[in-house]
C-alpha cells in the first residue's frame, strides 16, 4: 500500500492540510489498486489555523513514504522549522515524491529541492519565493508544476488540482474524476509542466437545474448530439440553454460536450487497447482525424502520446 506523509511542523494553514487528508485518505468506490495509507507526521502537537493537531507519527516516518506533502505555512516571514526542512530533504533523497501546497514551497526551497526546477506558489508570495531562492524557476502564472519527483501548487484551489493530478498519475483519469465528483469540484485543471488533462467543469449535484441534462448527455457521448437535442431534453430553448451553461459550467453547450468527449477518450486510451479509430467512434468524434485534432487542441498532446505517457506512468 503506497504511503502519503502529510508533514506538520511550525504554524500551518488548515485548508491545505485538510484537503490533502480528505483526498488521499478516502478511496473512491472504483479504485482498483491499493489506496493510500495517510500518515500525519510531526514533532508533536502543532497549530493548524485555529486548530491544534496531534500527529500520530514523527517526522522521521516521512523518509519511508512514497509521497510527502508539505501544506501551506501560515507566515512566510518566519523561517520554516529546521526539522521540517531536514525531513523533506531526507525523504526526497530516499526516493519520495515531494509536493508542496501554496506557501509550503518555501520549505522545499529551504531544502534545496527547487534549485534548477520550475516551481510556483500563491501569486502574492511568488516574488518573495524567487528572491529567497534565486536558483528556482518560479512561475507565478500557473496552477501547479510537476518536475516528476518535486511538485508545487499555487493557492488553495490549486492544491486540490495538484492532489487530483497525482491521483491521476497513480490511478488514471477515471479514478481521479471519481474523487473530484465526490468533492463536487472540476475533475482537473491544467497546471504546469505536463498539462495532460481537459478542463471541463463537473456539475455533480443531483438537484442542480442542469444535472439531469448533463447526465443524459454523458450517457450518449458515442452518438450525435446537438444543442437542440440538449435543449429539448431540458425543455427549454437553445438560447436559454446556452445562458444556463455559461452561468453554471462556464462553457457553451458545444464546448462542454467536446470536453466531455475528450475526457471519455482519455479514459479509453488509459484503460484499453482500442485503436484511435475505435476511440473516435466510441466518443462521438466520428473519425481518427477529428479525434487527434480536438484531443491535441484541448489536452496538448496527440492521443497516441497521451496513451504512452500515462500507461508508462502507472504502477504495474
């Protein structure tokens, strides 16, 4: 069972710690591989926002973890605790994947893990991170960065994106999307170095005015669908449906439908050996040429490259 160590030391912000524990600590129903064992690691009781947290493990436990996550520091003007910095450095040296959420990047910087690597943090603190660690390639305009063994996220919502990105790498798009649906958040937003996922907004609540239309359309992605078809299902006009979509999901009905088709293509490419032509038919794209064009436009790489990348990234 892979282990995820959440490091707690100094004064932390509670959102990032809580969301990482929620995401990695609760497996979705369709998880087929062993889920994560989450270890809360720290030198003792620690202040996390308005709360006090008592870790069950010492910081030394991080050295044996597969993934180490550093939540956000509450005050970047205070140097990160030396024992926290050393725990991060030791875990990375032992082969762990190390990720920071928001201002947790200052801990990675102090550990020397950002030198020569692309990194990010909350935009309000990006200039300070760059000044304090000039060898880091700080990019304030992205949601997260992925350097393989070192990952960084920007603000609070981006922490969710990075956690979902890591689950996507470990378990595939289908499982990551299941976690997102449970959280009622977008399945994924492109973040940094490898922007390998589409960006639809998922409406998962059953009581939303569009929920039944979205569910109906997702079940018919292999068929021709028009805005008129969807408006008829919603018992409204195409113009009014377009206004609803823009207000609720931030896209037009056609844009939303296309990103859903691409999402479905991602799942098929990860899970099976179907030809590109077969995937195109199964997702309503019609031809392999159309699939390749739309897939590369939204995902950033051709479907063949995507399949090779994510199959090679998955554990056996």
